C-alpha cells in the first residue's frame, strides 16, 4: 500500500513524547508548548505564535481576533479544503467565494479586484457590499497544495479597501513567496499540524502574527477567556482551543526535522515532473516564477481521463491518490454563499488528481506510482 500523505515518526519523536509523559505535564500547558511556539515563530520570522488544538481552531480565532463579526463578509477561494469557509461561518460571517487563477490554482487576484471594485463601496474606514449591505472585512487567501498565493497585490487591495488578511498557510508551511517564508505574510497566519500536513502534532494548529493585540486576543479566547489566574472569572465567551503539551512534544521533534521534510517533498515533485513531462495526457502542477512551493501534495492534471476513474484503478493496486475538493461555491454546506466566478476552479477540480507525497516515500514507490498512472492514461 502506498498512502497519500503519511507522517514520518522516528526516534526523536518518541524521545520528546516520553519526556513529556515523564514530566507529568501532558495537558494544556507545559514547556513543550512554549518551546514549540517559539520555534515556529522563529522559523517564520514572526513576533508571536499561539498554539491551538487544530488548524481550523486557529482560523476561527484568527478571524475573531482580526475583528470579523457576525454579519460581515470574508473573501475565501472557492478552490480549497472546506475548513477556512467553515471557520468564517463559526464567527457568524459570510464567505464570498473567489475563483481560482488558472496559472497558479490559487485565489485569483483579478477576481478579488473585480469583486471589490464592482460590487463594493469604499468608505473612509470600511467597505460595504452594495448588494448585501454587509461590511466586507477580511481576505482569507489559502496557499492551496503548498503553492503560495500572490500576496503583494492582495496587500495593496487590503490597504485600499480597509481589509485584514488572514493567511491560511496550513498546506504551505516550508514554502516561500518572493524569498519570504509563508505563514507570516498577512496580518495573521494559520498553520495546521494534522497528520497529513508537512509536520504533525497528531492534531493541532498555530496562529502566527507580528500584531501583539491579535496574539493576545487569540490566546485569551483559546483559554475560555479567563481573566484571573486562580479564580474562575471570564470576560467573554471563550473556547477550549489549546494544544496539549504531549502534542507539542511531537511538534518540537518534527520541527527539528522540517528542513529535511521540505527537501524530500521537493525531490518527490521533481521526480514526478521528470516522469510526466513526456506524457501529453498529464499536465504538471503549475508554479509561478515568484514562488518556491513546498509541494505538500503533488497534484497532476489529467487531460484525457476522469480523475475518479484513475483513482479507482490506482486504489486497486494499492496506490492511494485523491481528487481535489469540491469547489466551495458548489458545496451543499455553503449553498447560500455568493461567489465571484468559479468556472476555473470547477475545471481544475474536474481534472486534478493528488498523488502519494509522504515524506518517507521512496524513489521506487514513486516509480511505481508513475508506472500505474501512465498505464491508466494511455489505456
Ligand atoms: C488541513 C487544513 C486546514 C485545517 O486543518 P485541521 O485539520 O483543522 O488542523 C485548514 N485549511 C486548509 C486549507 C487545510 O488543508
């Protein structure tokens, strides 16, 4: 069996988790949590990092701490895993889904511009959607499949229209945008350490920011909004979104190995590209010249075959491939949301297939995947 994306767990992970167990600090505070936060902040060149119980929890808190409130609107790419769209809903706000850029598969900056210029009214301090009458408060770009979004033009738009940028870097940790690490390119960034991500804590996430108010607010909300150390006094409705010390111990081991993981992912991508270059039935994952992607899941486009059918053929020989997410503007979960375009995302969704991309995948296993994909598309 060749899995899609499996964590790499070794000696170091066992040692740190054992240390956490022996210390007795297994729950929501402890030295590993503090250490893991410091390491992530350092890796991304950020002033603050707040560990959370999941990437989705990080997104929820990042939105709240950025001032997103019930009845607001937030721009989200339609081509994404559903978590960021759901996080917008948790705040009571409404997602507006933006089509994908065919040259990067990321949120299309031109469509964002179009939406803001044509459908919104810019005031002195805020922006309103002319049709819905709602306040438009934030952009939530997602670095889909490990490729960064084009952030500089989003910053110009955010400034012009008084918007916050919440960056979903859950799939792109380890990638760089114009030489800068992703994750701290917006007002606040979110990471995930789910088992299928670049590094894992079993389950967990992180909020990364240079803004002390956002960091403080996020941490406060993640600990039930408690305002007193010994008494149970809370100043608002908070959440239990903390990461456990046990999970953070795993994270500390993983981050020590992260640069090796990044090299492995890039080497897998290179092997896939070399093999599929020659096959006209397969198109390669796009890459912008300003991006150094981390290739979290190497994803091909099938020009002649149905990805679901090829996925089944691969499954029959023990290879786990996966289609992309149903675009959000087509999702029954978000059926009432508005969208700006969506045809490009739909076209990508209809062709894309993610291939096994685990860090520990061997060159022989990649050759086996290539062999069966080639067979399936030339049959
Ligand atoms: C994995 C992921 C998340 C959040 O993941 P959790 O499983 O909640 O840690 C959020 N956004 C995207 C795009 C993801 O791929």
